[in-house]
C-alpha cells in the first residue's frame, strides 16, 4: 500500500512547496486536493461563467522563498509581475487622495514625494507623530514578541500618533492588508509584515500579477512536481487521518478512498486541519493548533464595461468597508475591459450576505470615494470562505504550531504554522519547505 513516501493534503502554496521539496529529493508524493484546481487561497477559477480569483494578491519585493520556488519551476518573476511603486489612499467624502510611495530605492522620488508631500491631507505634526511609533515598533519587533500583547491602535495610542495618521496611514496598512480592524490587529504582525523590507529596502516594491494566480503561479509548480514523478488527485476531499498503533498512516477521503504512506502532511487551511485532525482534539500534542483562533475573508469582484480607475494600483479606502481594492484590467484580468477586486473588512458579517446586498453597499461607498460604477457593471461575484486564516488578533503568535508534530507520521504545513512570515504566500511556501525538511528527516 505504501506506493508513496508522503501524502500531502491540500494543493495550496504550502502543499505545493512541500511536494516540490520532497519530489526534488527523489521522494514520491501524492497530493490530494478538494477542489478541481490548485492554489487554494492563491488561485483563480471560473465561478458560474465569470473568471474570478481567491482574492487580490500582491507580491512584496522582499519575498524570497516564493520567487526561488518559482524559478526552480521555470518561472521568472519579472515575466509574471508588474511592479507598482505607489499606492493610493482615497479619502471618503473629500474627493482627495494620499499617495504612498512604496519603493524607497526603486521608486525613490515617489517615496520622497509621499513623505514630504500629501500636505493637504496630513500636517507635519501628523507625519512626525508616526516617527516614534515606527522606530519603537521595528526595534521592539527585532528583540521580542512582546508587541503581540498590543493591538496596532493600543501601540499607536502609546506613542501618541494623531487621530488623522491613525485613520489615514495605520488603518490602510493594517486592515487594508489583513482585513482586521487596527483595534484588534496585533502590533507584532503589523511590524513583522514590513520588517523584512528594512534590510532589503533596495528590493521593496509591490507587484501585481499578470494573470490568474492558478495559471501564472500554481500550475507551473504542479507541472514541475509531476515531472519529478509525483502525483495529484483533484476533487478528492480528505475527511480524516487514518491512525494505526498511535501513528498516522494515511488518510480517508469523502469519496471513501483510503491512501497510505509513512508520512502525511496536512497542508490545508487551519479550519480544515482542525476538522481532519479532530480525533486529536483532546490530545495535548496538537494543543496549539486547536487553540489558535481563525478569521474569515470576503471579497467582491466586479467585471465592468470600462476601467474604474486610471491605474492598476493598490488602493485603500479608510473609513469604508472596502479595505483595499484594485483595478485589474491592465494586469491580472487583461481579457476584461474593466475589472475590480475588492477586499471587504468585517468579513464575518459580509460572508453571510448575498452578492446583491454586498454590491449595494459597495456602490454606495464607491460613490463617496468619487468612483461611480452605476450602469457599468457587467457581472459580479462574492468570493469568500469562512475561517480559512489564522486570526492576526493580539496574543496569537505563540499559538502558531510548528510543522513537526509529536505524532508519528504527521506533519503540518500552511501559512498558519510557525515561520518568520505571516499569513502570506511567502509564509505558505516557507511552511511547506520546513514541513518537507521534517518529513525527509523521518523518511
Ligand atoms: C483575499 C485574499 C487576499 C490575499 N492577498 C495576499 C497578498 O496580497 N499577498 C500575499 O502574499 N498573500 C495574500 N493572501 C494570502 C495567501 O493567499 C495565503 O497566505 C496562501 O495562499 C496560503 O496558502 P496555504 O497553502 O497555507 O493555504 P491554502 O491556499 O488555503 O491551501 C489549502 C488547500 O487545501 C485544500 N483543502 C482544504 N481542505 C481540504 C481537504 N479536506 N481535503 C483536501 N484538500 C483540502 C484547499 O482547497 C486549498 O487548496 C491573500 C489571501 C486572500 C484570501
């Protein structure tokens, strides 16, 4: 029965990274994926005739594990990424915007203009109030995880950041990225996301992908893994792990198939991992996994008859429920005349609303930003999945489980497991590589 050295559950970036690193070392793996396509939260697919994505994705210039993996799979980042050097922060009801430079070296003038300019919306006092916040935050991040006890708002209050800077700078940079309000968002996760950009300031910029994530990122990795002799089964949802003499020896799927291997890697979302491993719920050995809380995301994606925005750049809208969005008709969805992907805050409440209800809110809030979409919408979809992220609330960093477990035959992977990154594509790839290392030690 042990035709495979390892079974990997989940073909998201964590599972793909793990499968690649094992296959590269000559191990034969079987990847089981619930959906009909790879990528998970980094995917693109057709939803009832409309091309959609799991959500708006940006590549941060300092990422290294993801570009390395892509390169090994024959993909050069410069062929699939379009670089942005700035982001827009639109100010509700004021018909004004703040332009944030994001590339200290590669877009030096834009960055400088962002700091010295924007004076019609942020005063010198507002800007200076951010200095102690950032200096102390980055310093504290380097030396300890104590920052995880504070939310972004609590830390900003401690350092007397002005209300305007909190609203126009800190809100976009927290909830605009991980759809959680700054009142809850861990200051550790906040600084941790940007900290790797300091030593790699010369690489810092933000990239939009030139195509659907499954097509440009995930399929090349799948093809490489197959060429190394490993296998994939799609539409194969795993129900539970199989346990023999206390060791995990394989998995059982909803289609009633059983697969056996000396190593099983659960590389699903956190909520699926809890379900698949529910037999171990009261077993202290997976205590961190079961204690780590989760959060949801929700996006609405609009196909339009013309571009909604002049440029395809990341746009934030503090004070609205549209925490970040981007026009994508010249980047990710070039087949469309106009295309918006919008990430919503308050994801839990939106996850229960219909696409029509969400669209009504979005149209009203877009109007208040000076973006008038009435009569331009050709198609729209709500894309959401509940509890697929680990919660970036305060005090959760210490609960992220290690990839290695104390249960024989079982390894974890996924962006929620412990890496030096957070819930990002980079974190997922790193976790898969770490999981592969653990498996190789056992095989
Ligand atoms: C809206 C949104 C925007 C984002 N923006 C960015 C961004 O700009 N930059 C960035 O770096 N990251 C971004 N991310 C985060 C990034 O997409 C994730 O961190 C990464 O994709 C997580 O990869 P993963 O492999 O850990 O998990 P997933 O991608 O969730 O993979 C898990 C896989 O397991 C499968 N699965 C689940 N249960 C089962 C089961 N029972 N049996 C078999 N298979 C199963 C799932 O179908 C899925 O394919 C964003 C995510 C979302 C949702």
